[in-house]
């Protein structure tokens, strides 16, 4: 009887160990290429970690804003020799991931395993917690001291104007008012908003983390390679367009999914891997 008892105990223990092993194996499954168990926003982890925590990201922002100051000064020197009456000068800048840091919102998506949606994005904006990116406030005041106005053109919804204004003002940006903040109403195409500034101002510099912040011709299209467009207009980068890094999201994502964000998360993950150059 005792012998039978020990056999039963050993069998239960072995079965329990197997179950635990299976649980551990199941956890490991998330690293495989075809797994459907991976978090919907797991792909954002390294990009968001780099953006938030790396000294390199901080250095690039300081470096880029310092370079923008040099470009601005050079443009002002050249303008001194122009005789004809000129419009007042301005720069146009994007807001998100150009002057304000919204990476905590992405971190929440990762934690909750969810995607961007307008409801949670609006909630984040209304918190008014976005911090200024390194060098951004200093650059903005440098621009103001030169007698140049700043226009913030963003695809945040117009319903978030007041919260955006307060957030910019709270972290120290000048020109944080309704005249200088132009948000999205009906379209994400910024052309009309840029043109409204160009009517009355000589815009000498554009800042952004998405190439559509500069020109709508950089919009993703299935028949166009955006890298080729950059090559065609390479003379404008560093002279008129000042680009900032954003590995978390942007127009560049669309190419990986062939413009279709409605596909499943499993398929998106497969397409991201297939999209990579491996030779």
C-alpha cells in the first residue's frame, strides 16, 4: 500500500513539473516569428526605450537644435544684403516628437498591449504632461530673440487646442497662443495651414520628425519610394528642412504594411520582419 502511495505521489509531482514546464515554454513562445501571443505593441519597446532613455537620442536633439541655430544665423546674415522690402520672418515647427515628448503615451500602449487610438491620445493630451525635448525651449527663445515668430503646426485635433496651448506654455515655449498654433480640423495634410502662414511671413525654416511636416509630396504612396523623394530633394535637408528622429511611429510605417493598418497584429509582425533587408 505504501509503495502504491509513493508511486502516486511521484506521478503527481512529475505531472506538475511537466505542467510548469509547459507554462514556461508558452511564455517563451512570444519570441517566435509566427506567434499570435505577443503583445500588440511589443514592437514599440526598443524604439520607445531608445527615445526615452538613450544618451544618443538626447545628444541628437541638442545637436540638431544647435545646428538649426547656425542655419538660422546664416540665413539672417544673407538677408541683410537684400534691399527689397521683406515680409516678417517665421519658422514652422511640428509639435509631437519635435518639440514635445509624448513617449510616455507610447509606453502606456506597450504596458496595456493596445494600439494608438484618438480617445486615449486625447486623454494623454488633456493631461498636459508632455515635456519639452532637449534643446527645444532654448532654441525657441533663440528664435524669438532674433525677432522671428514661431508657428506650431500639428495634426493634433483642434478640439485639443487649449490643452496644447497650456502644455507648450507650461514648459516654457514662446508664441504659445491661438494665433501661432494651427491644429488639424478636417485633414492631416498641412499644406493649407503652411500656406496660411506663408501669405504673411517669410518662412525660413521648417522643423519636424515626419517628412510630411515639410511637404505633402513626402506622403506615402504605393507607387512612390519615399527614400527616392528624399534623394531628389537632398539639397533642402539641413538648409530648409530640419529633421528629428522618431523610431516610434510615423509615415515610414506605412511602407511595411503597404498602407494597410487594418491587417491583424500577427500579420503586421510578419510583414515587419519580411520588410527588412537580410542580405
